[in-house]
C-alpha cells in the first residue's frame, strides 16, 4: 500500500502505555480526527469507566466497547483511534481492526516494569487494578496480564518500542512510518 493512503491509525497497548497522549499528538500534527473508544463509552453511558465497571460490570463494558468499536470502524474517516487497553483482546475486535481498509494498528510496547512504575500512582482511577494495595502486587498483576494480552497486541501491523521515549518522540516515530 502506498504510504500516503494510510490515514487511519489505531493505537493499542497496555494501560498506561501512552496511547491517548500519543494519539492526540499524531492527530494534531497531521490534522486528523482524534477518537478514543473509552471517551465514546463514557459519553454514551454518561458515566466514568470506573462507574460503568462498578455499576454495570465488566461484561456490560466489553459489550459496549465492541458495539462502539464496530460503529466507529464502519464510519471512520481520517482518524487516529486510541483504543482501551483491553479492546483488541475481546470479542471480534482484533479481527474488525485488521479487516478495516486502510487502517494500521500500532502497538506501543513497554516492559511490565515500566508499566508498573507508570501505573502505581494512578491505580485508583483504573477499575482493573484499583484493588491492588502494593507495588509488588501491581507488578505481579501487570506481568501476568501483559503476558496474556501480548498475544493480541503482537498481531498489530507495527510494534513500537515505547520504553524511555517521550510522547513527542513516539508521535514523530509513528508519523514517520506512514508519511
Ligand atoms: C482497560 C483499559 C482502560 C479501559 C478499561 C479497561 C483494560 O483503558 O478501557 O478500564 O482492560 O486494559 P486505558 O488502557 O486507556 O487505560
């Protein structure tokens, strides 16, 4: 495919890997729309992600995530899409992403140790890890969970080593893949 034809980029990766910040930077630098699945779900439900998990449960969240992704991909124009950390790992989400014409899926890959360091100060905002009361427990959780999820993340079109790089650097690296 001609580099210039690719105008749809979806960023995936574990919680805390920087998907949202990097996606927004790419979108603003290239004049593309920025879309975030979590924000769409929050808007639709008029609840935060944490509230959806506590009030309606994770299964409900995953169902909405799948429906919103389908709707987004069916109507997507030139955009940078920031996915939730679990999005490619549930239902037919990865398949839908892979089958969307002109869309390239990019995995922001960080080590479990770096993810743990980033996530430790913000566990309370994240329903999947809010119960973990020590950094050791968080580290153990992230290692196991990342191991399970890498199977999906690694099917991305591009795998970017995001360790020790700023969001600015990562946005430029991704832009250089396509433009
Ligand atoms: C989740 C990650 C979150 C959000 C939800 C579930 C996950 O998104 O979708 O809490 O399963 O990893 P971020 O990766 O943007 O934090």
